[in-house]
């Protein structure tokens, strides 16, 4: 996907957001951390506001991932009243939604590719009863916890992505893993 297409997609889904062109926060450390949840996989935050996109495993009573919709995706609208809200169709199709297929790692694992970032595969699995989102972060297999997108302040109607940060935990060593990708 070209940089121009990425910028256009960002612009389209930002139009859907109340307060999308509000104050820009300085770093990922200034954002609220969503409350923990047993099926939480990871979340995405962007520098233009504190609203957060949440990804949770859609787990059945038998601790299996739902084959039709293995991940639930929704907003926490911190910039408003902190309410939970569904994604719009445009937000789903162009940015935060995903495509999935069964993985060969086991019969309860799915490969997920986010619509706005198809080149990085995320494997959603349930291990020892706990849902995980595994991906490569800085060349290491890691449990993805957070994605932060830094937009260029005042970059106009089509915001420019400066970089994307991935935060995770090495599942074997238990240590933090981090990667910053320049766009």
C-alpha cells in the first residue's frame, strides 16, 4: 500500500471521529490504559485524541475462538464519556477491521490481518485458557499489547503518519519487546 493510500485511508476514518482534530498529545505514555479484561488481546491509540480501539478475543464457553468472528473490535470513547461504541463501517473496512483465516499452528488459532496494516500477521490463539495475540515485534515473537500511531501535528486534512509503535511481551522470557516503524 502506498503512503498516499495510507494517508487517504487515515483521513477517511478520522472524519468519522468526534473531536478527531483536537489537541495532539505528545507520546503514548500520556494516554489512558484501558481497564484489563480477561479476553483482551491488544489496543490501538493515535496521537490525535485519547479514544482507543480495543481488540478482544471472541471466546465460546468451551474457551474456543469463534470461527466466524474470532475477535471483537470496538471503541472506548475516552474523549467523550468513556463509553463503549461500535466501529463505523468505514472505520472497519479501511482501518481497524480485519480479515482472518484458520492457522496451521493448531485448530483453535487464527491468522488476523488488520485492514490498514496487512503486511504484519497477528496470530490469535488461546493458550492455557488465556487468549493471546502473537506477532513479530522487532524480529521477535511477542504477545502484542498496544499499538500507538503518531500523527504529524497540524498536517492538514490528510494527517501524515510519522511512525507506528508496537509494544508487547516476549512469551518465553517475559520481558518487554518494542518496535518503532517509520512510515
